[in-house]
């Protein structure tokens, strides 16, 4: 057994994806969604020690708390400042990892394979946990500079202090300067989320060859991605990142990679109400 925890978690596509992989692999297992109250998270994780449950994926708002509750933390979870994966070892330890950065870079590799992170600066909008995870991934991939653009400068500065000299901080009023010469632009904010506030951003300052990614996957094509594609730029969607971060999680839980026979993207799109 494995699962995903968050609050809310009802919208999660992870159970659909993981259970399809389990069925195709012939594994006698199940993957479920759980939504513990904030004051019960520590008790839940403590009660799962020992490996009867293989592990948990962690989504908002529990990623930072999950990291703090772990006994052993991977380098990439430490760099991201958050855990989206907890594995319960048989000896009782709780192991924390973060596969979001892997998912981010893998999504670029699938949908924009010409992009090489080491070739040009990357612009990341936001300074929350998602932005820090993305920044850490691009730093590890050799990006010459990661430009964090955020309204609250202090939050971006804190990430820069944690991740080092490759991070440069820009205010929201400096976004045009940040985009100059960039190879990729990533929206790591919730702006553009279905039913939420839109992301108002002029792409005129972004090089034509730059790739635009939005971590938001509901809707699949956010207003940012629609504008980017209309301008002729390559785009990467948040659904691809979701699927790619799930792959190493499945292997961590069940000891084998997900079966290639399952079209996880088609399953997710169908669950979201898009035509097959």
C-alpha cells in the first residue's frame, strides 16, 4: 500500500495513475488518497513507521512539514526545502526525497527536447516551495543563472541564500529585465489556476526561442501557455511534470519502474474531462 497526503487532496490524479500502473504490473497493491488534519500529520507519519505502508507522496500544504518529520533526507529534498515523497523503511526510519525537480526536467525533456538547461539563464516566477524546488533542479542541471521573480523580494532572497550564487533575484516590476536572454520561463505560482486569478505577463521581452512552462495543470492549457503557443514558442505543461515526478515515486514504493504499457497521460486527461 502507498498513497498521497494533502489538504485538499480530492482533486489528485495520483491514485488514478498509480493504480493503473499497479494493475498493469500485476502488483497486489493499492494507492489511496488521504487528507489528515494539520495537527494529525505527525501522528499519521509516526504510526506508519515500519514499512507496512510502503510510502506516501506529499502535496500541498504538507511538503515542508513532511521534510521536518523525516529521519533521513536526500540531497535533492534538502535543496528543495521540501519532501514530496516519504518512504517507510522496514527498520522504522522515515526517508524523505523530492522527485518534483526530476519531474520538471523530465517534462522539458519530453515536450521541449531541444532545451539544454546549461545553455542559458532560466526565469522562475514565484518564491514558494514549488519555485525553490524548480530553482534547485535547474541549479543541479547546470543552468548558468536562475532568475527568481517575485513580488515579495525577501522570500526570493531566502531561496538565493539557500541555493547559492547561481540564483539572482528580481522584483515583479523587473520581469522584463529578467526575461532578457533567457532560455526558459517557468510559472511556479498558482496564478492561472482554474477558478483563480490569471497570470498577467507580457512575453515581449522573452526570446522567441525560449520555452515556456506552467506548473499549473488545471486547466491543461493555462492563459500563459495559450499566449506562448500563439506567439510560436515551445510550451511544457504541468500535467507532464506531474506524471514524470510520479514515476520515481512508484519505483520507490514498489521496487520496479511503472509499466510502459500504461498511457498515464491519456488516463489523466480523461479524468480531467478532456477528450481521449
